[in-house]
């Protein structure tokens, strides 16, 4: 994948203006060098005309240089924001199964390091344009002074270019390996932060984590990074060596080409100036190489920069009751974690409607959570279809379908603000629910924000339930919600809260192992090894 995808995030006119200004700055620089070289070889006094001409030329150079940098600031100021915004939207629209395969550490690295690398590469665009312009102007000027130098420059450019290609290709491979090590390092940093309590409680585990996981991975990342940058420096050094060979050849061939001392002086001066531009040009190449690797990795994640921009989310209102859902021969296959065998769910056929309280039960690994994700539209079935009020759910309607559900997952995430609910619920309503959930003494609501999330697991589950209540959608799904609750609140949940939701006309689906409360359900659907063992209604 090339870096042309970056162009979609910046105004084309601004980019080309920046490049043109940089090219003009490069050409103006060589004019100043030519004026200096002529002045050095002229031998006459300093005239007022030369001072004026030189002053005007310098004014043009500094003006173009400042203009190029100012345009570059405008060019790159919003690029990182646009990239992160677009990637965030793409992540939210990427299928859940694909996100689970990519993993949180890799996604975090994409939004931080990879975007930073791409923006740095964009910052080098004017430097590359200016360096190229100066080099072209230098070669043109030297050729005008002495055409044989063009042949000499061409002969020496070939090995310089070949060395650059080979060394930077090796560096690119090392950098790709570095990013893989970085992803693993981020994964272990996540283990460090989220597992700090467990690590503190076990000296052997802590020692093994540091010595066998974190430190070796950090060392590998550092070693690969040093190797990649060393190869980039070698490439630059190789080019410098070719440059000095060029200067040496000029001295050696000056006599045979009958170059005068003035011409030779001009050659050396221009070549010295070209060397500075050459160094600047090649110093930008590592950024472009690293950015190319970052863009390729984004493509491997399914985040192509050349794809059409992701549209802004449209706000929808939760559908109204009643709701009738029908699962028609749903099937899904996936690989079980730490197991080479494939787990097959289905075919599953079920019908559910508003006003029902359904318990989904079964042993661990029976397929309950997978079926729930299929029902929610988070997983795409390999075969079969979901029907909503008699209409099949398709790709174009899947997001509207998801708006039917208020969900509290077993691995739920809590936001400290009522995002998306600002116009649907006020602080007073939220405070009333907090009191009902016995949390009003712990948590306060102000302008849609929760005062704290520093709570026990059970209390955090109740806060997740608060959000579900305020969403007030037609279908509620709870995945092992009561597992972390004390007996008193578990009783309240099963005997009072769930029946209240059903009596309000909601379709309520509960994944549960609490067999003491199965009598509260209207239906019990039991799964075993990915199949429905039975579907029983009360009475």
C-alpha cells in the first residue's frame, strides 16, 4: 500500500501550493549559491548593484522558506485529527469478530503510533520537494558549467541509488518486525496495568512476568528499532561516501577536462551545498519508509486509507413496541480460545416477542454468549437469517436493528457520562433510578455525568443497569448480570426488576445460571454444545 491515501485527508490545493513553494525555495537557494560563487571568482570589488541583487535574492529565499513552513503547519495541523477521527469511525463500523481478532493493543497502537508516523511522513513532503529541487538545480548548473560532469554524476549516482534501495529495504523489514514487537509490548503493558493486583500478590508470578515476558519483549523492540535506524543511517552514510568520491574525482579529472581554478571552486562550492540538501532529502526517507509500513499494517487490519471516508453517524430514536423477532436456522462457527477445534453453533430457530421474559441457560461453552451476539447483530451468521417484525435484517438495516436492544454484557464497559442519552433523560430521572438501585448514597448525577466509577463490581453492574433503564428500548438482554450481586439485590433483580420490565411490554432475555430463579421466567431455552436442548414455556 502506498501513502497516496493520505491525500484524501488534506486539501489538494494546499498540498500542491506547499510543494510549489518548496520547489521555488530550492531554486532560489541555488541562485544565491551561484551569486556567491561568481562573486568569489570575479576578483573585483563589491558593487552596489550586487548588494541590491543579493539582498533581493536572500529576501526571496527567506520569504519562500517561511511561507513553506507556514503552509506546512496549515497542511498538517488537522491531518492527525482527521486520521484519528476516520480510523475511530472505521473501528466502530468494523464487525465485532474482526475487532476481537485484531485485539485492543493493536487498535490502540493504530490510533496513536501509526497515525503519528503517518503525520510525520506528511511533514517531510516539503523537505523532499525542496531537496529534490535544489539537487536538480545543482546538477543542472554543474552540467552547464561542464557537460562531462553530468556523465560523472550519473555514473556515481547508480551505486549510490542501488545502495540506498538495498539498505532501506532491509531497514523497512526491520521496522515491520519492530511494529510487531511493539504490539506485543502494548499487550503486556495492558497486562501490567490491569493485572497489577495479581502481580503484587505473587512474587513468583511478578518475577516471571518481568523476566520472561515484559523485559525480553521490551529488549527485542529496542533492538529491532536500533537495527532499523542503524540501516537508515548506513544508507545516508553510503550516499555521503559517494559524494566525497565525486568531489575527489573532480580534483583528479580537473586537469584532463581543463577546468580552471574558478570553475573548480564553483564546482566544489555547489557540490558542498548539494550535499546539505542531499542529507536533508535522505533524512526524510526513514519517515516515509516507516509510514509505508504503518499504512500497510492499517490495510492488514482492514483500515484502508484509500477507501471512501466513513459517513458521520446518524442519530436514531429507539424503535417502538411491539417487537417480534424470529431466528431462522442461524449457524456460526468459530475457533475456541486455546483450542484447535472449531465450535459450531446451530442451526438455531427461535421466535421471541414483546412481553416475554426468557431465560437462556446452559453450561459453560454451550454457546449462550455466541447466540446472544448473533441475536444482537454483533456477529454475522454464516447461514440463516434474523427477521424483525416480519422483515429480514440485512446489511443496510443491521444498525437500525441493533437500536432495539439495551444490553448489559458480562464484560461490560462503563462510561462516566450518559452519552447519547442527554436529550432522553434528565438528572432527576437518573437520580430516581440510582435510588431504586440503592446507589444514591454513592453516586450523584450532574449534567449527565456520574460523580464516580470507583465502586465495587456489583455496584458497577448496577450503574450499567442504570444506563439500560434510561435507554428504554424494546428489548433488554442481560448476560450473567446478577453474578456479582449480593443475595438481597439478586432477589430484587429477579423478583421485581425483571418482571417490571416485562410488564411494561419489553422483551427481556436473561443469560443466567441462577436456577433458584428460573420460576420467574415465561420461557427457558437451554443450549447444549451449540444446539437447543429444549425450549419450555411456563405451565
